[in-house]
C-alpha cells in the first residue's frame, strides 16, 4: 500500500533568484522506491523545472550525491520509506561545501581540480624482468581506495574543507594513496612531499565524518593516516603536521603524558608561537590554555620507555 510522503527541496537558480528557498511536494510512495526514483517521478508529474544530476542508478557513478535529511548520500540507493520512518519527511539539499549551480546541482569543477593536483595516474618504475608480481597483501593495501566513485560526499562533510577551500580534500587524498601505496609507483617520495605542503594531508582534523558518510565504505580517514605514516617513514618531517607528531611521541617518551604547552613550541617554533600569543590570551580567558606541567613524569616511566625501545629495535630489524 502506498504512503503519502512529504518532500522538501531546497531550490535555487542563481540566474533568477537572489536567495535559496524551500519548496514542498507530496508523493505516493511504496516500499522499495529510492529517492532518485521519487525525484524522477516528481520532475515528470509535478515540476519539470526541478534540477538534479543522475546517471547509472546503481551506486557506481556517484552523480546523484546530495544531502538527504541532513547527511550526504546517493539518491539512487537511499530508500524513501527508511528516511520517512526516520524523520517523518524527506528533506533534500545540494551537497555542502560546493557551489550550487541550480537546485540540487553543484559545481564539481573544484573537486576535479583537486584530483588533478595529486597527479591521478600511475608513474611506474622500470618493469622488472619477468614483469610485476603483485601479492594479495600488496593489492589489499590499495583495494579500498579503488572503491571510491568520486561522488563528493566526503568533501561535503569535511570540516577542513568547510573553512579552507584550498584543502586537498579526503577524496583526492584517497586517490593519492591509490598510487603512493602501489608497489609499481616510482614517484612515491615526490608525491608525499607534495601532499605534505600546506593544504595537504596534515590539515585533516580527523573529524571522521568522511569515513562515516562514505557510501562505498572507502574509509578516507584511515587512508589519510596511511599517507602520513608513509611520509614519516620517508623522513618527510619539515612541516607542522609531522613536527606535531614527533612532539607528541617525544612528550610521551619523556614524561608518559602529553605536555601540551611544550608541544606548541615544538610544533610551531618560537617565532610562530609568539605570533599565537593573542590567541593564547583568548584561550586563557575561557580556561582553555594548557599550562606547563611542573612535575610531569608519571610513575613507572621506565615501562613506557621500554615500549619505545622495543618499537625502535623492531623497526631496525
């Protein structure tokens, strides 16, 4: 039996409207109908001016990504009745962190420009005699990254992307790992040096939203962590992100806990730390300023140091 469902769509045509507005529709929906099927029906029977993007209808192309009841998703594999039961209605908006071109359509040009910045193709080393022999373990390292359909959902919920439009973005970083993690790739260090620059992988705030809302289970945050680990192993450490990691490791090794006040100087350096004094004063006013630990060493610190020694010995082996 069909259920009457209310759809609320955020509309905007920059050529005709000064500001976005909301428009409501109602539609008889049966179990199994997807949001994309509902939009197609609405655009055919209710409003032919409604603009949205679609293609494969099989959760492969990523074209129909949009914000559905507050979160990004693929319209072609999101069930209307599931959303109706969860929220009582279906609210549709364009992807966030993207410029709207019309209604549910967004400009993907910046997205593709970010992809271009990471050089999205393999630059292989000389093929060994007998050809490449890729083990299952080596293939598994990059398998998850290859699932990305570049729908833009991860960028839409990225906190860093929201405040820094120049940030490389989780989707492009996933694509970068596809090549950095490939045993055939020749320019791994060159790639990692580029990704360690400003607006690169170290600017990720680890909010985990990209992993939570990826419709294909790519887990971008884990991929970004792999890129960082690889850069550290390559001793690419001349950037604030790597310096922060080294300061954290050194703090725990020395005293068994985070000495946040000391980490600031080690991460930013003296001159940049001085420039942060106004910000530090605001933190102090709100009780958020970390103070130096006067007696920082925890009990049994030697146990912690033994762990570090063991890790170092394993790495050398």
